[in-house]
């Protein structure tokens, strides 16, 4: 059986990691905030930046509802700007509240990822173990006392 490297090729042939969906759900908001923290940007540009950094392709059906939640939470401000050759684009900028929130979440994420990294590094996988794409279902607990 061939071992999965965890890498796939995108449309340009560039190797990129494939991440479990539950990891992406947990990290996407912070990653989007990190891109916006670099300066005003619009949805397609955010998606392209996330793809370029190795997060993978983030579809509009995932990204735009997240951006709407950030706007509703007043973490970002929006401004419509006309494009040179196309339609107007909605640009997102972190608000003061957004900068504070991003700073807090970034600090917490870095501490959390250190804990996860340390835990995983301390317990390496057996070298002969075969990778699995499926996580086994939990065994139901008995309700008898």
C-alpha cells in the first residue's frame, strides 16, 4: 500500500498540504484576520493569499459568510472601491476592535499550537504504522451505573 504524503498538487502543479476540514474550520477565522491585518484587501485576494501560504483553496461559500460575520461583529470595516477594468470590489480593513481581537486570538493560538506541537512531538507515531484517513468512531459508553 502506498503511503500518503499529505501533499497534493494544485492546478499550477505546486505541492500543497491537504488539511482535515475540522482543522480548517478552527483556524480559518484567524488566518483571514491575519491576511486582513496586513492591509485593506478584498475577498478574492484573501482567498488567493491563503492558497499561496499553503492553507489550500478556500471557496467563496466558506469565505464570504465568514467575512460577513466579521463585518457584523465590527471586527472589520468595509469600503466599496471601483476597479480599473472590472466591477467595484468590497475591501476589508481591520477596525480597532478587530486589531485588538486579532492580537488576543493570535497570542492564544500561538500558545495553543505550542502545546499541541509539544504533545504530538512527545509521542511520535510508530514507524511501521499505516496512515489512516478515517478517525474511528467513539465507542458508546454504557449508561448502566
